[in-house]
């Protein structure tokens, strides 16, 4: 941890982020500049001091050190709880964009102009992330409250407690050309089918991705049973994106209350905001790891050959022997 770095601090009861402006000599406290609540993006003051005893985890958002004028007791040495430090798998720009999208979410309680504009836009995308609130018991839920849909640059919160799921929104969900990213899709799909007569396909489930890429075929009897449990989306984000564990929903939030508070809308938006990044990480950093290795190996197969005569022969597509060295592709899933 260094002065000038942007960090997320997971505290006992909250999660904040800002720029490190000072670390004391005893390494027992850190001061943040431009400090904000990470879950609500609320400004909580220019200068805030936090003590080692209340810091549970530190997530580093940048390795670069800004040119910040610091006091004489600032230090580039780590705090004592260095073992709890993490480096986020998302860049500052990516996290800032996600926070901006969350902040600019659109709440849609009825089929008005905003609703029709949202439907018009959603018809143009090929991938969405979605989450149902108050449908944790699937078909046995009394009713769902919110259907939150995220794209790469927008979040829509449809209040289906009042408006249900209109025909054109149902057509978006059932469109087989649109990929749907969810966590624990069986609960969502069960609720949508039996409560709203909506059936979806072309699903990417981050819970299935976690189990598929972690489970070992060779020794299933010794596989850690905990890994086979239904880990939460929050746990998945913590495990793979190295973000704080309490980044998402506060369990005290009741999405059935009306009118919805601004804070509850922010929580609903945040619950879906990281799904597309999580899917991207699973696909490109885990599942396609071997494929990208093959591509890298093949891409330098000609340029790494220093023999001018040999490369003149190999450059002919009919003499491309490097194709034979490409290994059979398998997803990085056992």
C-alpha cells in the first residue's frame, strides 16, 4: 500500500474507496482523500481516517503512485494486515464506468415513454445480465418485485410488482439471439416460467461456470463439498474479481417496500452490474486459456524463425506446417 494509490477498504460495517493520502509511522492508520461509500457512491468527505482495527480487507485499484504531497510520516511500507490486501481484476476505468452506470440506472414502474425507449434499445443488444428480486423461492415466491437488466452501458430496473412483464419485455427475455447472463439461473427461470409464463434459453450461469471450472473429474470423492454449494454472486465476485465480499446487497434491504428508496434502487442496480464482467473473466481468463495459448504460439511461429530461406518456403499456405503444431482445443473445464 502506497500514498497515491486508489483503494477500496472493506470495513467492519461499510465499504469505502478513495486515494491514499497518508499512512502513519506505526502503520496502524490510513487516511483517504476523495472518500466515497463504494456501494452507494455517496461522498463521505475529502479526508477520512481509518484504523487498522476496523479494516478487514484492502483492495488495490492501481499500482501507479500519484504525485501527492504527503506529510513527513507517510510511507510506502505496507500496513500490518498486508495478507488481506488484494489487487482487483478490474481497472479503475472499468470500476468507474460500472459505478457511473449504477448511478445512472433507469427505474421503470410503468409502460410509459421510458419503458418503450428501453425496449427499443434492448432489441438492439446481443447480451444482457439480469436479476430478479424477491423471487428467491422460485415458483413458490408470492411474486417478484424487480426485474433488473444490465447491458454494457445501461441498467434498467423494471418494477414488475406493479407492471408485471408486458408482452414486448417478455419477447426480449425469450429472444434466443440475446444471451442472458445470470447467477443461479434455475431459481430465476423457475420463477419466470411459473409466475410470468416466460421461458428463456441461451443462458450463461456464473454459478455453473464456477462449479464447472473448479470441479475435478479425476477425484470427485475428495472434492471439497463447500465448492459444490450454491455460492452467492457476492462470493463469486470476491473470488474471481478480487472485490470486497460485501459489495452487493445488504440483507436488510426489502425490495417489496413501496415507494422504493433511492438507496434500494442503487442496491438493485449493483446486484446486476458486475455480472457481465464476471462472465467476461470466466470466458477469457479461465475457459479460453488454452485457446489463447494456442493463438499466441501460432502467431509467433513464423516470426520467431530467423532462417530467411525456411520462412520463404513456409509462408506458402500449402506449406504451412505450423498448423500441425496447434493443439486440440478444450475448454479449461475438467
